[in-house]
C-alpha cells in the first residue's frame, strides 16, 4: 500500500522529519566543495558560521565570570555602517556644509537558529548563548564574513531575542543587534 502525504501535516510542521530526509538525500557528497565548512543538521552545506570563543569578565562585585564557547552554523547577517559627518547650515546658502569626522561603528544584525541534531531541546547551547548575550563588555567573534570582509573582531551586543518555537523541540531561533568595537590602547591616546 502506497503511503500518502497529508499536505496539512507537512505545512504545520509535523512533516519536518520527512522534509529533512528529502533535503538530506538530495545532497550528494560530491556536491559539497572545499569552500564548505560542514553540513547543517538539515543536510545543507554550511558556508560560514558564527563562533564565540571562551572569555571572562569582572562583574560589579569584583567576581570573575567565565563564559563558554559556542559555535552556530545557521546564521544570517546584515551589516550596516554610518559615517560620522558634521553638517553645518549657513545662513543664505541652500544645503549644508559637510565635514567628515571619522568612520562610524558597524551595526550588525544577526538572525540564527541553535539546534540539536537529536530530537532534544538544546538547553545547554541556549544557556551558553544567553550568557554571551549578557556579557557587559565587548565579546570576540570568529566568523569569516565579519572578520575577513568587514574586519570586525569584537562586538558589543545591544539587544537580543530568543523566542520559544512551538512544534520545534530541537530548535531555538535567536536574533541580536550589536555594534563593532575596536579596542583602544591608552598609549595610543596619550601619544596623540
């Protein structure tokens, strides 16, 4: 007897395992190139990923707080940059006089999913990611898109979201907005 697919079941998320099987069986290992760094749990090639290495900071009470590393292979970035330009209006003149001051910070918007290949809730990953989101200083990022294209090595996270998804036991979507940060040495400021 042939098995029939129920479109309503697939559309509501109940058929995700069927879709995963179809997607993963459609990708042949010969299609994966050297540029790929792995395969996601859906079986799709991963071209880049986001990593937060181990780190630590000192809280307001003087306690050293350590946070663990995490690697996420399902992320999408939007990177924006605004230059610092002073605009001065002059009486009797249309428009403004523009004075370039400096380059502004990058604004980074990231959307992603932490997931567990097994059908278990990724509680440890969610906890690690939350700890990183709550670090009250810059955090190091390892991501070839951010590091090599935009030369962003450190970010400060301004806001974040980690909603709970109904019907997806092994996935937690997240998003955050951050700004780039370049450490400044005190010696650099004193020599100017």
